[in-house]
């Protein structure tokens, strides 16, 4: 099957930057609240004063999309998400951008912590359409039957960084829907069927040692010899991958496998990713050296890292790993998710 988003991605080459001045932004008290004012989610209530005519996910929004034959613009985020707040400030509070959204789409805002079911389904679509990349804010365009045909994450308010600005994206998708809604609907249906097949439960199967050896080889190909970790910036703590490598080391005794683990754990604990005052680890490093963190700590990250450092201590008996495990564990247990200030 042809790449599901190829017809659209190829047409989204950045246009000449168009800047929106700060004077076009709306202060929270100057507009009538939208439908989110009646919600209970703190994240949705934060968007109740946007000039965007947000709907919560529900029958009213879905029926409006079908009745008006408009695609759905689905935006999923959560309160502790830094870039969710950036996109709100840059785009959702901008009257010109909100006008484009309201004119061409039924706009639905979802709190992923309130609806993890929707988040899981549409994140799979986002990752599939973006070659394995996903995140929040999640920006997904759906047919009136809620089938995705284009997805991304954060979009800036103007064309920059080699990606289209949100207004350019809105116009391209609106034009594509007007010119070939049937084609978009067909491709969205094909993608949906593919995702359904991938979501089907499969029976457990045994994994041969050759598959594990191949996984180690792939990790080795992407390993950063100088700074630890895998790939380039931004770098996320590869907790699950390191745990797998530790198990492979226990099976094979290959020192090179263990070295990838220890080099990465040492670099993360020594760098700015680790909070040397408050304890715990930030969500990711903005650079390849683990030096400058994204100032956001997540409970699930620290829970996974606590286990990985503990396993590394069990294998190496290196005391520093036990200390890192302890601080990650107590950070997660004591404070949980740290909300990023707006």
C-alpha cells in the first residue's frame, strides 16, 4: 500500500514564513468560554478560554463532523506537557489561527490522562504515519468516521525548522479535503484496517537467541561511544533497551554488551539529566551529552530507570547504581509527575 500520508506530506513543504504578532493573541478574559468550560479535567479547563471552538470528545462533536462533512482536528495532551502549553500559547490563543481551525474543522481537545484509550489508538496512528516518531501534543486529523489520515505532534505558528507552520498545515489539509475527500477517506480506512490488525492480540511466542543477538547488534550500530546512549539528540533514557542488554550480557558474558549499559547509565547519572539536588531524572536530554535536560520529570520514566539501575547494580555491584536507583525510586514515590510551569 502506498504510504498513507505521502499524498499530503509531499505537499507540506514549508512556505515563506508568515509571522503572527503578539497583538493577535487573545487574553483569557476577553472571549466567551468554549464548550470545555463544562468539563472537569484541569487540562481541558485550561483551554476553555481559547478562541478555538473546542469540543470535548463525545456525541455532539462526532455528530457535528458528520452533519457538516468536516474533518476532525483532534488535539491530545496533558497538564504536565511543556510543548502542549507552548502550542496553546502560540497557536490556540492566536485569533487568526483559531479562525482557520474553526472555519475548516471540528476541533476536539482530549486529556490523555482522562482518555488513555483514545490516546493509545491515535498514538499508534501517529507513530505509524511518522516513521516511528510520536509524542505530545498529538495533532491528528480524522474523517467524520474518526479514521486518521494525517498526524503529527507540535507544529510552530509559522514555517520554521524545516517543518510547516500550523496555519500552512491547516490550509493544506483543508484544501486536500475540499478537493479529494473521497481519496482521503479511502486512505484513512486502509490505515485504520492496518492498525486494527496490529492491535489484535497475538499468542505468546518464544524468542530465539538469534533474535536477541540481532537486537544487540542493532543497539551496537546506534551506540554513542563518546556520550553513551543511542542515536543523536534529543536523547531519551533507554530503560527497556538497557534492561534487555543486561539480560543478554548475563546470557553471553560479552563485555561489549555490558559496556554499552554502564557507559550510558554513568553518563546519564553524571549529566544534567539527573537532578543532583532534588534527585530523579528529567524526561530527556536536549543535547547528545545528557547535559541540558528538558525540565520535566515523569513518574513512569523514574520508575523504569529505578529498575534498570537496580538491575545494573545486581550485575556489577557498583554502588553508584544503587544510589541512582534509590533516588529515582523515592523521587517517583514521593512526588510523582512534576508539572511544568506555563
